């Protein structure tokens, strides 16, 4: 049996809708695979009761089919489903790396990204690489067209996950169909600023580049207490705050020494609204690793 750990991820980062993504040091999924005549799936861990074990309805089943690699697959969930932290992507990425290694398929990490994205389509309806790319490659990734660019960085982050659910499909439905020229220019400028910040390892630029006038405001309305949590994080020293992926997770960029203070402030703000939450002081980290 072969074991792979794949990290939680945060996609969009505000200004990079369906394009930007980062791997988080924590939390993570652990996937174990063993060769078999047909694919079977067993799921344990956080939120496992909500995840189907039918290979036709699970992300890893689609990955196994795409790689022609039937296996018994055990998924230990560390990333809660419907969190905005790339839960399905973590499982799909881990399975892609594990089955590629188990069967000696010989695909590069870059070649595994679109394969894992097909697994994501089981959950979201269409294949997206913005979560699976960092889950496989690590660091900060830009998924554009048919290619993915990647930069290793270690920007400190806080991911705060409230005990509420926002489905990916609902979050995509509220995305505006258009933007004004002013909004477009603002978003492009923010995305460019964030990218430079990732390349330089500069949390100030990354936080500034998270501002987005189009997608984030629409998705923030689905998260009870978002504005209060955002304000609390900024007052505690965050350089920028945005919705993580489709939500309800909230992501803050910051300096390394400010993470715990910001995490506490975000938790307190959710608690003031009567919402339980969990915070992960973390940073941009590695992609899937074979153990």
C-alpha cells in the first residue's frame, strides 16, 4: 500500500478568480492506495459521512478511471468538505500522485494536474485546476488556459473555517456575469500586485492584491459574519483578507508573528455572531508528498 499526503488549498485569493491557488501547510488529506481488480473507496475523517464511497460519485474514482489504475483507495479526510479549502482537490491530487506512482504511469506532476481536475468535475460540474494545481505542485500557482505556472513561496496565512456550509455550485451561481471597465482594471491591478508579492515573498503586496470588486463581494454575502471577521483580522494586523475559494473559509495574509493574534480575532468575530469556527495559522507550503 502506498500513502500520499496532499494539502488543503485556497483558490482565487480574491483577485485571481479560477486562476490563482496556493497550497497550505495544514490541514491535509492522507490517501492510501493498493492495486485491485476494481476500484473501491473507503472514507474516514472530517466530514466523511457526507462523502460518497461510490467510485462514480467520488473525485478519486474519476482519477483512477482516467489513469486506468483500479485500486482500493482509503481516504483519511483532514480537509472538511464544503470548506473553501480544496477538500475534493486534496483527495483528487493525492490519488493522482499515488496511483501514478503505484502503477508506474510515468506522468510528470504537471501532467497530473488536468487528470486530477477531471476528478474535481465530479463535485463542481466542470474541471478546474485552481485547487488541484497547488495541491499537486505546491506553492503559488497560476492556472491559465492549458498551462500552469508555479512559484515556491512561504507567505504566512491564516485560514479560518466557520461551521457553516456554502456549496461550490451555489457560490458559482452568485458570480456576476459581467464587470465594468473600472472593475476590470482594478482587478487586473490587484492580481498583478498579488503575483509580484508571491514572487518576492512580500505579505504586504499579497494582502493588497487580494482586493477584488467583483466576485468576492457576491460570495461574501453567503458567509454570515464575513465583514465582521474581515474587519477583525485587519485590525489584528492582517495585510489582506478574502473568501477562500467558494467559501465559507476566510483567508488572511499576514506577517509570521501575527498569525495567532489574527486567528484569535477571526474566531472571536465569528463567535460574536454565534458561529463556531476553527482557525489554521499556516503558510504557503508543499504539494502532495509520497510517504
